[in-house]
C-alpha cells in the first residue's frame, strides 16, 4: 500500500518535468499513448473473439458395410426421389452433406487457427503492445536516468526558487523600466530632427521591431515581449513549484504599473529596491546556489549525450518496426486454406477457413503504422534540431541588449542544454533564471543588502576607540563597501579584510579624519577623485596580499604617505612586483617607515629612492636567507633597522654606513659570533641593540665599545659567561639575558647604576651578588625566575624603586621579611609560589597583597608587567629556549 504522502512527490516531479519537454516531445507522448491504446484494443479483441471458421473442401468418401457402394459428388444417389415431393422441399435439401458433428468443427477450427493463420495475425497485438511499452519507456528515459535525474531535479528546484523569489520580479521590473527610459530617449532623438515632439500614446506603433518602448508603458522590453499576447490570448505558462498564473501576471503588472508596487520606486538614474531581511538573505543564498550548480553542470554534457542517444534509439526502433511490419499488411486476409493431417478423425484433407478479425486487425495495423510514421517524423525533426543547433552553448542575446542585465554570461554543456529545452516551453522562465546569473543583478542585491544591514547607525556602533583616542572600524568579509561608510567624518583608522569588491569613490572626501588604512587580502580600486583625497590625507597604509601582482599601483602615488606596511609573498629576486622594478617609489617623497613581511633575497635597490626620507626599515623575512644587503649602504638617514628571520650568520658589513642608526634589531637569526661588534664603535648614536633568539656562544669583550647603549637584549642564546667589559656600559638601563646558560652574575654589575630592568630568568644562577642591591638603586624590574637560587641576599630593602620581582621556580625556602620595605611591590608586584608567600610575616603579606584580589593576586592570574622580560604568557609557562639548557 502506498500513502498519499508518498505519491505526492511523484506527481510533483512529473508536473515540474514537463517544463523541459518541448512541443515535439508532448506530441510524441500523445502518439505513444494512442499507439498503446491501439495495441490494447487489438489485444482485447483478440483475446475475446478471435477465431476461425472452417468447412471441408474434399469429397466425402464413405464405405458401406458391404463395401460395394460409393457416393461421389457427381453420382446420383441410389434411391430415387419420390414424385410427390414438393419443389420447396427439394430446394432446401440441395447442398453437400459433410457428415461432421459440432465437436469435429470445433476441433478443426482450433487446428487450423494454429496451422493456417499467419503469425502476424496471431501475435500482432502483443508485438504492438510490447513495442509501445518500449517507446513509452524510452520517451522519458533522460528524465529518469540516474546520472541525469539528479541534475534535472536540482535545476527544476532552483528554477522554482528563482520564479518565486521577489527579487526576480523586481530585477526584471527594473530592467524593463531602464529599457523604457532608453526607448524614450531614442524615440525623442529620432523625432527631433524631423518634427517637434508630440505626446505619444501606448498604442502608437513603432516603425520597426526594435528595442524601442512605448512612451507610457514599460511592457515592450525584450524581457516581457510575450506579456501582451499572454494577457489577451492565453494565460501565462505555469512556473514550477507553486508558481501559478497569478504570480506571473503579478510580475508583469508590476512592470506595467510601477505605482502598484510599493517596494519598487523609480528614481533616475538609479532604482531604489527594498527587500525585507528574509527575502534578501534568501536571494543571496539563491545566487550562491545557482553559482555552484552552474560550475557543476558546465563541467560535463551527460544530459545532452543521453538525450541524443535516446532520440537515436527511438529513431532506430521506429525504422526497425516499420521495416518488418509493412510487409505483413498483405498477410491479413479473410480466407485461408487449411490442410490438417487429421483425415482419420474428420475424413477430409482440405478445409476452407475464414478469419473473423482479419478486417479489424488490418485497420488497426494501418492506424498503428500511421501513428508510428508520425512518431518517426517527429524523431527525425528532433535529431535535425540537435544536429543543427549548438545546444551546448547558450547565450542570453536578448537580455544582453538591456543596459541593466547586459553581463549575463554565456552558458555551456548541460546547463546550456537545459535552458534550450526550457526555451521551447516558455522563454520567460529562462529570463527569470538569468536574474541570478547576472553579476549586475547580484551587485545590485548586495548593494541593497549593505544599505539595509550596514547603515550609518550600525557602523557607528561597531566603531571602537583605542587607548590613544583614535576611532577604529574593522569590516570583514563584506562583498563591497557600504555606502554609509563614507559618512563617518570622525573615523581615523579603517581596516578592511577579505572584501572582494572594495571601491573608494569621490565620497571618501567626506571622511575628513581618515589617516590610516588597512587592506588585508582586499583588492581595492580607487577612483581618480578619491585618489586625490588619499594623496592629501592618508598617512599610514597596511597592505596584506598573496602575490606581488596583487599590489595596487595607486599606492605608489600617495605622496603624503608616512608609513607603508607590506605583507605577502614577494618576488624571488627581491623586487616587490613588476611596478617596483620600474622605480616608481620616487613619488613617496614623505615615506618615513617601511615594513616588509615577505621572502626577500636582497635589499631592493629601489628603496634608495626614498633613502632621503626613510628613517625606519623593518624586514621580516619568514625564514628566507637574505643574501645581498648592499642596498643598505645608501640609506644613511636610517635611525631604526630591523632584520628578523633573515638567516643571518654574521653582522652585516653594510651596517657601517648607517652612522645615524639608533636601534638595531637582529632577532631570530643564526648569529653565532659577534666579533664584528668592534666595527660598530663609530655608530655613536646606537642606543638599542637586540640580538635575542640567535646562537651566540660568547659575548666578546668588544661589546664595551658601544658606550651609548641603553638597551641590550641577548635573550635566548647560549651564553655561559659575561665579559667584564659589559659592565663598563655606564648608560645601560635595560639588560635582558633570559634563556642562557649563565651560572653566576659578576659583582661588577654594581657599575650599572642606571640599570632599571634586569632579566636573568631561565639560567643556572645559584646566588645573586649583594652589590646588585646596594648599587643598582634605580632597578625597577628584576626577573630571576627559573634558576637555582637558594636564598636572597640582604639589602633588598634598598631597592625602593622595585615594582616587579619574579622569584618563581627556584630553590628558595623562605623570603626575607624586608620585602615589606619595597613599597612598589604591593598590589601584586611579587610573583612567587603560594606556599613560599605564606612564609612571610602576616603584616608583610597584608602589605604586599594590598589592593589585590584576596586570592591569586600573586599566583597564576597576575597580569603581564610592561617589560620585554615578561612574555605574553603566564610566567609558569616559561621554558628554556636554548637547546643545551633544555637537554640539561
């Protein structure tokens, strides 16, 4: 038993699949039904009353019991007829006696039916029924074949959604109105030279059948050219899945009478279209669904091949049936001669038989062949249509004449074939589908959604203010820039990420406070008027890309740019794309900061063009070895140089030319020796030297020549000792030695009286010199975590400026009570284990934990101090970065 819910989808699919049946397929379906009815009628007649009637033709040979009397047809009977018999009785007695009983007649009729009747007379109805069933099955095989039915059902479902979507009607209405406006302009221009402009009516005919529209109606556009005939002669064609005639007529009426559609407003030159949120989201999802279905169907032509094979098969079937059926027409005769070999049973050898249904069967066969001939002619027409038309290419040539839908792409393979079949049913359906194939339509929808979802109020709501008081706005994964963005006159920093079609128009001039722009994988186009605004106001630009070819050329003309940050894969020869090799950096006359995150093999020579203004250069090379650094020699005005992850093994000799250098950062390289430090002696302005995360084994004594150093970072190397000359750097304020193999700290550290930060974490120290606490009175941050300290020396109370002290992961058994004299440690400045903190006197604990949460103030949750010696993660997660130390 089948339930109605199970049968409903079958009927629904059949009703939708008729959209893909052209007129010849419909006629062939009817012809097959008629052939099937003809064969069923023949089968019914044959089963109910098909028979033959036979009479003997031979003379009856009878032998009497004595064997001396024989009757022949020409001999007279042995007895004479009495004279008193009347003539009437004599006439009725005439004829030949057969001397057969009824059972013998029945027997002979059955025998002669199988022996004398031709095969076609007996089996024609069954063969016709079988042939008709084969033609019925082959007529819709392409709709049910496993490799094609899924695509067809998906196509019909998408078509139904396209017809039901409110965006379809509005887009077609907008296209028709734009065409109407253009038609009016063409008509006016055509009439202006010859006669003055007269008021025209909707019934005035045009000279030729062109794209001109009537002056007061928008129904003559190519998209809706069938609407007039549909409204007067016949109802419009049904659309799939709940799309009725009313919906089709409503879409047409919205074009003829724009005022009846409140959501469609004509505003020259652009039509403002408004959809609610759910309709807009459904339309966007439908665009994506159509895009995926198109990419899936255009990769193969299996539907086209199956339909062509089906047509050829039906044509061969018709040819075969006609070839062996036409010769059988002559075998349908009324009389038949039968020679049964049953003389012993009936006494005759030859019988004359008649076929009762021969005349009816002959007429049915003629009718069947006539229908089959028409069926074959339609298949010939179908095959000619397939061969003559390029069904694997489809072009919306009518829509391309419209200004608003002129970019509908040409389709191919299975999707093109389905649209050709759909055109045979109703071209309006293909035009409705074209709305979701048009990039212009999608852009208009996205723009309308942006205007609705990203209005000025929402943009102001997501704008944040950083610690410096700058207003920042970040937009991620939008199809384009919302128009309301250009109304934010107070916005200072704009970050755009993964925006596919970002275009800055002349309205960017309204953003009077914009100074910084971030473009993350966002190809932005700039109009000439907007470029002039950027050249005048934009100061900082961050650009992240994948290939150097994605760098827009307009950034090289930003004359007022101060900072440029480039992040992406650069060319292997060190150039930043082809445009950089042409020397166009000359226009960046005010560039002061250049940050490059890529894979350079040499310092680009083109950077020398901005050497007069460049003061800071940062290169993060992502592990690629920087081979040629001679380009640095021309940048004599550099004050800050950062070369990280460049696989440097020695200090570059090009540094000698940078006499104005103040900061040198060579972290994350492969430096093993620092013998070249002596050559840096004439860099008298050098105050910051960062050499962390290298492989330095020994710090040479020549470090003492760097008299102006204020910061020295040698963290995460393999140092085992420190030279005495290090402690002659009287101006040193920050000394970072974390993650090395130091076993002791020399008492000469007392010479660094200006030292404010000392990081010795992750070493092997067992004690600290007393002079550290008695002489380095300016010390504010001391980090000795992850060592082997067993005790703290006396005199720590002298460090009155100390505000951060990290003692974790040592061998301390108790803490000195004089920690309470360090007033800067209260409020969580002391980082130590819980049990060790409890060894302090209660009044000291209360003082140190003052202004802190009651629990965990000195434990894991303490925030990071403002120092390079404190990493971004919790101090309990610190680990040795040195390979030797990790092994120990």
